[in-house]
C-alpha cells in the first residue's frame, strides 16, 4: 500500500514475503528524513483475529518516530492496511494526493482467500527453485478461482509462465499462457505497474518488441521503483542489443 504513495520511496529488505514480520526502508523524498526510516512490524493471527504491531525508527539514532498496534478481525485486513499506510505517511509528513487516497481505498481484491493464495504464490515465485514455480502457478491459479477479477494474481501467473519458458520449458504453449495471463492482468488493471511489467516481459518473449517497450515504459511511469519493471526491461534491452540501457536498468 505504501508503494502507491509518490512521496515515499520504499526499499525492501527481503526478497520474499514472510508472514511473521517485515521490514523495509522508507525514504521521504525531498524532506528531512533523507537518511531513511526503518519500518518494522509483526503480524500475529489467532483464529479470526489478527494483531499488527508497527514501528517507525530512525536507524541512526534509534529514536522511535511512531508506533502503533492494531487488533482487528481478519475480515478487516484490507482496511487496516489502509489505516497503517495513512498513519506512516502522516508520521513522515507526506501529503496524499486525491489519486493516492483513492488507490489506498481500493484494494485489488476483497477476497481473503484470494489474497492469501496470492501472497503464498509470490513467496514461492521469489524462491526461483525448480519445484517452487509449479507451486506458485498453483497458488496464483487458486487465487484467480477465488476472485476471477484479481489482476495481481494474473500478473503473478504470467511471471511464472515467462520464467518457465526462459529457464525450463521452451514451448509455444507456455509462451501462449504467459501472453494470455499478462493480457488479462492489464485488461483488469491498466494502472497497475506490476501488470504492465508482466505484460512487457510476455510481449518481449513473443518478440512483439514495440508493444513490450510501451508496456515497460508504462510500468516505470506508474512505479519507477518496481523491481520487476526495471529487471524485465533490462533483460529486454539486453536482448535488443542496448547494453548501456540494460546496465543502467539492472
């Protein structure tokens, strides 16, 4: 949710999702907190109740800038995400634009099972192991079954098919699946940087180079800090023979 706020720049401290904690560095652009602020937290679940503890800390002095604890029903998880994001932005003196406010209020899904499957899918995907990618495909597929309009799940599925085509199964069927899933993601959420990045990779693998370029540019315009946008675009640039651009993006 914080990544949707233009006044903040987030740098993840991990390469995968973890259910028991998370940490990322939040930089307030153009403000006094240029050195960075550490956002840490924990999530505990007991039945249908969740407790989320969040802290903002100055990493140099150790001074706690803000902290909060949220006890909610599991069904309120999307609302509490919005509440935490707003609180962090307020603590860092960042003003939300009307567009950002609307984005925070509009979660990509309201189906908890779909959301859970999606997070598990990303967890498997980022492990990049031979047995992990089929598990990721299964998780993203189940997320889509729970919510057929869940764009991030289609983007995740497209990334899996693209990865399998690149490193495992060079078949036209796999390539077609990557193209179809990425197209669904963009149709459902054209303003999603994740969807545009996934679309760009699938188009690149299909050698639809101009369309891929447009998708990558759209992804960077929507979220210049998105890892997949830069990484997939770098790969495309290298294949196109633009080595300097690829190096800069990598």
